[in-house]
C-alpha cells in the first residue's frame, strides 16, 4: 500500500470490464516546457484507490499530464480529464474498464485545455460528455487554437496530439451545476470561476468527501491566469465555494493529492498578490514592472512552489482589474 498525504492508496488490480467497447496563450502561462524528456501520456498501471468510489491515475508531475479521476458507481463510471491525445485516452479507458461496475460511461473536464480534453478521442461513441456552457464556449472560441499551440511546441507533443481535429459534441450542457447519479454515489459537477479559465469546473464526490478542484487549487503549483476571462476576485469566490463543501480530500488538476488546506493556501496567495499589486500600482509602477517585482518576491516567499513564471501573468492580470 502507498500513502498519499495520509490517504491509503493501493495499485488497482481489479479486472472487471463492464464498459461498452468501443496561437493562443496567456503571457506567463506555462503548462510545461516546450521540450522535455518525458512524453506527456498518462501512464498505465499506476492507478490508485483514493476512497470507496474514487480512483486516481496520478500525473507523476509529468508536464502536460493531468491527474485523471475515475469515479465508479453501480450504474456508471465518470472519467475526469482523460489526458492528451489518443494514447492517453486509450490508457484511461483501459484503466476505467478494470474497475467499472455499470455500463454507462461519462466524461467531465475541469477545463478546455488539450491535456484535459483531447483524450476523449479514444472513447467509444456512446460515451456521454457533460460540459458547462461556459466551458463549451471556451472549446468553441479557443479549443482548436490551443491544440495547435500545444502541437507547435515540439515534435513529441505534435505526435501525441496527432489525429485530433475536433472536439466531440457534449451529450449535455449545464449552466451552474449538474448532479450525476452513478448508482450508489453522486458527483456534483459545478462550474465555478472564471479563474484559471472561463469554464472552470470542479467535481465533488459527496459520499467520499473527495473534491476534484481542477486548476483552481493545486498543491505547491502557482496559479495560471490562462485566458482573457480569468479574474482574481471570481477565483476567490470559487475558493470560498469549494471551502463550503468541506471536502476531506482535494485533488488538483496537477501535482499531489492534498488536504483541504490547499484551498486556503491558494486564497492566501491570491489575496497577497492583490494587496501587493494595489500597493505597487499606487506607487506608480507599471504593469510589467509590477509583474516582474512580484514574480521575484513571491518566488522567494513560496520557495517550494513550481512554475513561478506564472506569477508575472497573475500580477499583470490583477493590475488590469484594479481601477
């Protein structure tokens, strides 16, 4: 047995198979280096059990690989963020089949970025994709442009995304919240934000107290204000809404499984950025000067956090929000 932040997790060995067969980028947003040794594909055979109904394929801190959630009920299985490209999607589908109990299969994405969505290409046609209206707007407005942007970063990434030309049409679009009954377990699918993106979506598994927080709260990974709609104040509102759920476990879109304190850590960070941006703006510093100063300042304040490059974009976005 492995232990993840105090949560007992074991490699999944189940083998049941009841599922059916079958140039846009925000400044400072960096999901991964353009060139890296690790291929950004979800790894097979690494699934761990988080709780009674929740399984996780961890990202292993590999750039452009998400934490993939698999929520299992007696009637259906929900896959959360099936990875990037057909190879990731095939891995996730096989892992889901190992633990599934019912014939229904659903996909929900925490947001529209390619490493969270394009694995859908491997799933059978009867798979039901459920998407928030705001996220669907992101897909329509920016989805393929982001796929092209990712593919342009290196031949390795282009190969991973090979064959993906269009997003699938969702079976259902909801406004703010959808309660999905999988049989013996319910998933609250909630559109929050805009924070990281306009269509940020989180999933709360009520019976297990597990919250999939997307990019809105991640363990020791700086926040990315990734789209023109990203806003710090609505991000803080989203954090308040997640806190109100009182989860026992929080799983961000990337990086390790965390306890609920990760939500408060993000709140403190964003509020700290807001306060310092306001001070520097009053002192007459430009947006770019503010971004550079706070990137260095908060990198030192949070030395264990990854991707400090994101702080520049966060600070300049907050600067623009201030009147």
